[in-house]
């Protein structure tokens, strides 16, 4: 499993980060290590927008979310 690092802004210190399951989600076979396809981490700032796009495949959703270009890194705490 990937660590809780927002795939839009890189914030890795948000205690309220969450996973979003997209339309192309595929669970890993039992006992196989790694991170499932179609499952991505988002900080609390981007979580709502990501959930709104969860009906899309992850690549399409991320492309659309990144196209907004207003996402910036959180200041380090």
C-alpha cells in the first residue's frame, strides 16, 4: 500500500487524508503486496473533489483534477 501522500499536491502530513476508489479499482490478489489499481490518496483539501470524480477511471479523474492548476503544495508544518 502506498503511504498517505496526496497525489495532487504531495502533502504527506495531513492526518485527515483519505483514499478514493475510482471506477477502475481492482483489488490485489490475496497475499500479493502492492497498491491496488484505481485507489489513490488525497489530502483533506483535495478529498472532496476526488470523491466527486470517483465515477471516472483514475487516470481520467487525475488528469481532470490536475488540469485545474490551482492545486499547490501545503506549507510544511
